[in-house]
């Protein structure tokens, strides 16, 4: 979408395709929350990236647009046999915090950092809620303070 065709107010949602069976549920929750709060479909821009590692670069692209009021990041990193997950989680969360502070716009961290697929299922609409809903709610709560 070119800058000329973007609405005056955009909510960017950056979603990892890795563990897409989980992240699609996070996306559904985030979109529904934004729509319930009064956003329109045209104000919600969804960008898919390969994995969590790529989320900060896509978030930066959106933050550089004047029309972007907030970015919601959604992903799922599941602990494996090595410490790889810890490196991904630390780098991504640090990069997103830095982007939020540098651009003075809310960037929600809706990336699941879990020990198992079962935990991811519970946090994407199961018995522990939906982190996508929580991430969208967080940016909505921050916007009035930044006006």
C-alpha cells in the first residue's frame, strides 16, 4: 500500500508466519479488539514476516509512516533444545522497545515466548486468554496519553 492510499490513521499489525496456526489466532484477537474500539478495516494494515527475527524491521517500516499510530507485533517462539529462543526473544523485545521510544509510538509486544506448543495454544485463545487481544488493548490504552 503506498503512502498516498493509506488512511490518515493506521494500526499496523506485524505477524510472524512461523507457527502460523498460533499467530493467526493472535491476529484474529488483535483485529477484533481494534474493530471493537472503532478502527475500520482500512485502518488496519497487516504485514506478514517469516519469523520473529524479522518483526522489528517490518515494525520500523510502519513506524516511519506518519499515518501509523501504533504497531502490534505478533509471533510465537517456543523453547527448543538450545538457547536459540532466548537470543531471539531478547533481541526482538529489545529492538521493539527501542523503536517505540525512538518513534514515540506504542509498539505492543504480542510475541509469545513459551516453553511448549501447549502453552502457546493456551495463550492464543485457550484457557490463558489471547495475547493478540492484550497487545491491541495495550496500544489502545497508550494512545490517549500520547495525544
